């Protein structure tokens, strides 16, 4: 049997060895013998025993020495000393050195089995205590690991976490919550909430959940403004309950939603601006069509034609606005598929100028294109480059004066290729320059209001430049014209 008790009898008297073996075998123990200390030590080194009977007076390795050596191998082996009456004093000394008990010679089988059983019970208790100690240490280790893992997880969370006990004391928090709310006592857990947190609304909300009598409440959410800078936190507060559904504490998860609220505000403003910009051309188109339908022109076909042309003109503006809005939406959603290749932008600019020639001739504007020979290409999307410079050159013409000029040139500056579009137009005030690339922005100038535009051309231009890892700059003074400079990374290997 694998769990059978194993006993070793170490005695130089064969009669003692055989007698012990016969008596103990009746108790279903597995008993072996050794005729001296050396043989006994060799067996202990090779095998595992629960109990050893040791004669103190043996040649070679003495019983006292054997006790010491055996306990160095296995401290939990029960050792019972066999001794004569003349060596009782020595036997007592042996018990001091670790022997469990001693058995004076001569002894009866009943005395032997009684001492052995007590010794084995002692060993069983020792092993059980050892097992329980190991289990306790293992559980403590697992608890420490679990606590460390929990603290690591909570500590790495971007959201703030606060844990409050039933007494309203803050017992756990992470670095994110400390940054958001906690103003003092970051190294002293276990104090009331108001010791750490100055925001009354947060404290009141946590206490409200702690005191809630409705056991069906699982979470309470509230937006809380925590400082004068307008920081807004979304606090999700949930009670911690036991198996009987009684509240033990509260866990609060804090998320900084300041950016989201700002996005919502911008989105709302954008929708309002779009609605405003769409309403004007739609109302104009509706008005001209109603005039034609009403028959106010009578049979005057020429007048009807003029009104319909005006409606068409406004519908063209409306389509341009919708097209620009869709373009911006695609850019912000990342749905624009850029085909990056080597682009000679000077060729693109020449084509754009040729396309805009009717507008140039109408205002009698002089356009000069001045690029050095072998001007470098850029790595870019050809379609984006066409949109970018069409916007810039078209603006240079639209916001110019009659008989004005536009100069388009370029230079290489360090790792960038710079393209400049300079006009002699109406210019832009310093106040308006700061808002020039915002959605739907148009300068508050009576001359600008007469010129049709969506207010999105420069917004699109800047997004294109940003997507190519470049930058766009503008210099302007009212009445002196404007210069737009586009910097794009120089094509590598050129």
C-alpha cells in the first residue's frame, strides 16, 4: 500500500530487531531493520520512514549521533529511543535532542505498540499542522498576488476609481482619481471623504447611494463640474452588496468627459452653422421659383429666364456648399483614399490657372508663375494637390481687385518645398486671420459679403496640408493683399 506506515528498527541486537518487527507487523506496519547506525543512516538516505526505533548503545555511529543526522534529513521523522535501565539518563538527553520518547529494555509488545502509536499520532498532527500552515501561507500568497494584481489593474485604468466603506471612509483609490479629485491625504486611506475631496456634489452623491434604501438600485450616474476651468466628470456610483443584498460600501468610477462635452458643443454649433448656410440659398431658390410659378412676369419670357438663372445660380452655390461639407466629412472620418505618388505641383498649378482663365480675364488680373528650373516634385496625392491649389488660386482671384496681380512661386527650404500664392487683393485684418481656417468663416467685410463662397475652402485646404504632414501659413494686411504659403515635405531621394 502506498500509504502504509513505514518503520525502521536500528539495533545491534537481532532479537530486539526481530521482536519489534514481529510485534509491529501485526499492526499492519511496514517494518525494516538495521543492525547498526551506519546501515540505518544509509536506509534513511535512500527511503522514507514515518518512525525510527533507535538503540542508543551501538558500535560505530551512536544513537545520539544518528538522531542528529536523521533529523537533518527529515525533521518530521518520529524517533523513539530504545535503552537499558543503565542509560536512562542518556535517553533523557536524547529526548532533549529531538527524540519523541524512550523505551526502556525489556519492554512488552503492548508497550512497544502503544509508544509507537502515540508517536505516529504525534507525526500525523505535525504533518497536518505543517499542511495547514503551508495552505495558509499559500492562501496569503495568493491573496497578496490578487491584491497586487487588483491594484495594478486599478492603477493602470484611465478612469478614476474610488472605494468607500459603509462608514463613508475612503479606503481605496487609483492615480487617475487622485489627479481628478483628491487634493490631500493621498497616502492616508481610511479617513472621511471630505478629508480628501473638496467637491461637495461628489461627496453628497456617494453618501446618497450609501444611504439608499431601495435595494434595486444598481448604479447612479451624474455629471459633475469639478473646477473653475470647466472640467466635467461623469461619476458612475454603484453600491457594493453582500449575498444578503446589504450595502457594504460604494465604488465610484470617474470619467473625464470634458473633451466629449466640447465635441458635443462644437457639433451643435456646426449643425447650426450648416442649417444657417443652407437656409439662405434654399430660401432664395424657393423665392425665385415661386415668382416664376405665380406668373408675375406674364408673358415676358426674358424676365422669367432671368429669375430662373438667379435660382440656378443659388442652386450652384448650394451644391458647392454640400460638396465641401461632404469633403470635410470624408476627411474627418478618414475615408479619403490617398494615392501617394511623385507629383510635379508646378504642372498642376499651370493647369489650374488655365482652367480659371475666364475669371482672370473678367477681372483683368495679371498672373505670374515663377518657379526655378528643375523644381523638385513632392510625394502627394494628385487629386488633393489639385483641390488645394484650386482653392488658393481661386481665392487669390476672387478676393483681388480689378487690374490686380497674382504671383505664384516656390522655393526649397531645408526639408520642405514651399509654394506661395501672393495676391494684390483686399487683404485680411489681423482679427480675422486667427479664424481664417475655421468652418464657414467669412470675414466681416462688406466687400467679402458680395463675393459668393461656402466658407469651407480654406478649411479643406488646411486639412489636405495636414494630411500630407505639411503646414500652411498666411500673411496679410487690409488693402495690401495676402500671401498663402504651403510647406510640403521634400520628396526623398530627389
